[in-house]
C-alpha cells in the first residue's frame, strides 16, 4: 500500500522525442513530463535506448522523465529504470498485481503509473482494475485501444471521454488523460474529464513524426488555460 497520496496536478506530458534538441524545445515550451516509449509491444521507439539516456541526462530539473513500456515483470522494470535513471514509469501492458507488489519491494521510490485502455464496452472492467491496482500504483493514465492494429496507445484516436470521467470519479489515485489529444481538443477534454493531467504524442507531430514547436506551444497554452479555469 502506498503510504501517501502523491501530488499530480495539471500535468502536461508529451510522449516520444527523437533527440536532445526536441526534448529541450518541449521543456522550453512548459511541458512538465516527457515520456520515453521503449521496449514496446507494437510501435517502434522514437529513439534508441542509448540516446534516451543522453536526453534524460540533459533535461533541466523542472522536467520529469517518464519511462513508457510494456515490460511486465518487476525485475525487468526496476532494472530498466535504473539503466535510464528515471523515477517515473508508465506501464502500458498487462501486469499482475503480484509483480507490482514485487516492484515496490525492489524500488519503493518509483512513481508507478498504470494504463487503463478504453475499448468498446469495457468500462466495468476498467473500474474493477482501478480498485485492483490502486494500492500498488501512484496514478493511472487512460488511453485508446485501436482494434485495427491492436495498439493500446499512440493511436491518435480519442475514446468516449465519459468513460475517463467516470474513472476520475472512481479512482483514489490521480488519473491522466491520453488518447487522440490535440491543441484543438485538449481544452474540451479537460473540461469533460477533469483529469489530473493530459498526455499527447502524435497530436503535436508534423508529417515527419517530429514534434512541431507551434503545435506544442498551442497544446500547452490550451491545456494550461483549461486547467486554470477549473
């Protein structure tokens, strides 16, 4: 059981960076967390593990690095976090409660975020997952399932925000919203869901898959205004 309720409030996370220059741009734009998707089930990573280490080392102190991974054993997760020197990990695959308990034993200081992937007619399943995993995690992140590819994130697709709003209301842990967010819809999403944070990946990328500075700035500004409006 986590002994204290962690503070997650109005967080803006951008997932997937190519290099140190792109990461620096995100930090300068006011992004709070930068996610590093690595060792994934389907998608190719945005950068190599060696480059991710270099990027993380170069981040300014105000920016938090987050490992995003489908690893599902405590030993592998803890080891990879040590290799990257990250203290936040976002788990997007299936994982047993026993493995999360073991992860706490191996490294009780990790900030653990568990995904809740919204697909058709699985709201009851997600609600049950909230209660099952809450004692072992610090936050949740909702995301969108893509039936065409089997992807559970970075799909560029939104889901029914009413499901995420219900999970926010149910969860004793903070809930971050992801899934198809863009500068044009993030304010509406925050108003509808009332999440503790928002996450964007493909919604601020150009045609080449690189983070577009103007899109990032618009996303941050829209999210900040929506969070401030309450």
